[in-house]
């Protein structure tokens, strides 16, 4: 496949800047948003029959004028079917500081901790041209958090040593208290990060800290939705893949076989394998929630179609054509053009059918991105 085959024009107004919500105006004129993360629009794609559903059905099976919404996902599954989630937790990776002497404002994006004892972190800085080895950065005004640049790693990458003498747990708390939710750049370029993003940009089942961007499809699941699924007899399984910024890297080659993904840490535990493999043996569906989960699952599935325990890294890049070894269904957002996430979606749904679904989404004002609408692809 070629990069240009995934190019389309995404209107600015169809990029979701907030999760699904209702807006209320208070008596004092201020505006308040009430978020409903499980109320986005849902498109259902049937990859064998090549049907695409956008509307709810009446008692006779005919389309109504009411859009499918995310809570309708449960209507496509039966007792014993299993949902496979990514339970990584996002940490507040975006910080703002000032450069010594000049007081120039610098954005620091934390990627990962390199050494606990030395307080070394791999970061991205913006604007990078102003940050050189030996510079000191100050955070929280005149507060105690100071970092020194000790290495250049890439054009925007730096290694920072935080000069903060205290127990490591206390250091992490203080550092993260200075940060904000790492919502994607395409949102930050259009509106500033807000306090609500701390909750909105985290799945309700997140438990293993390490991601610098959220597994966005998992954001649609509310606690109420999880309870409904439990009542219906669905099973849940959880693996961990710490999402990096690699999925947002610009692909610079036309031939997709030449693109290399960044490696991401992942763990598939014994319990996860037991739940998923029991469903497979019983003939129940396994629905993979999100492209990060799909990449992890495909990195750990055996030739027998069963999930294997795994603790390591993956740089698996999935694009059409590709035969999936595990999933019977996939939940995915609508992604930006020429993105690796769109490519994986097309690999599962089939290129032509996925492009048709994207065209329908564009024509019918579906919202794209991490806070946008959702697609369910079924193998029927």
C-alpha cells in the first residue's frame, strides 16, 4: 500500500476538541460542559456483507432517523463475548517552564524516566532551537523544580536531569503536579489544555502508569457502560501497552513497507490470556478495543490463534493487507488522514470498505480524533 491511498481532506469543524457533551449556560453567563463519554455517534461496518449501519432500527428492522450511539455497541454482542482493553494510564506529561536568564517560555513533554536515582528523563522541548546542553529550566515560577539539559537526543529531543533532592515518590508527585493532560497537538493548537482533560483523557479502567497519550477508543467507555456490559454477561480482559507519540509521527515514505514504528512497552498477563482464550475456545467473539490494543494483541497471538503471555516491546506496524490472528471485531475511532491508526483500521475492515465508511463519516458530520466518534467493525 501507498501513503497517498490514505489521504483525504478533513474539515476543521470535524475535528473533535472535546468529548461528547451538553452545554449549559449558568445565570452568571458562564458556560458549563457536562460530558457524556459514551454518547458519541457509532458507525457499524460489516466487513463480509459490506453493509454500513449509521441509524438505529425500528421493530421491523428498518432505519429510523435516530443515529446509532456508542451505547448501542452492546446490541451487537452476546453473553460470553469478550472485550479486550488496554489499561495503560496516561500521566500528566505536558509541562511549561522558563529558560534561565531569558525567561523564554518552554514546553517540555515528558516521554519516559531513564534513571530514578539520577532523576533523568527523556523529553521533547518546544521551541527546540532555544534549548542547548547546559541550559537550566525552571518550573512553577520560582519554585524548587529545576532541570538541567544534559544531552541532545533528536532535533526536538533532550535528556533532562531534574535537580530535586527528595525521595523518588515525592519527586514524581511534585513533578506530575506541574503537568497537564497530554492531549494531542492538533487539539492544543486549537485550544489550551483544561482541567477537565485530566479526567476526560483517561480511561475509566486505567491502572498502569506509563502512557503519554491515551488509548482513545477506550475513552468512550463510561462506568455505566462497563456495568451494563457486566449485567449482559460480557467478559473483560486487560493488557497493557504504554502508548507513545509514535502513532502521531508523520510518515515520510510513500511505500508503507519502509516505515518503522517506534517501539512501545507492552505486557500481556496470564489472566488476560485465560479470559481471551476461554472465549476463543467457546466460540465467543473477541472484540478488540482500539488500535493500540490490536497492535499488542497481534504482537502476542500465536499461530494457533490463542493469546500468549508477553512482557517486552513491540514496534509492529499494521496496514493492508494483513490477516488478524485474534480479533473477531474491532472498535476504532475515526482517525486523521495518513495516520498509522487509520491504516490499521483499514487492515481489519478492508481498504475499500474502510474508505467508504470514512467517506460516509465525512458526509454525515462524524467527528474525528481522540474525542471523536467511533466505528465498530464486525466480521459478518
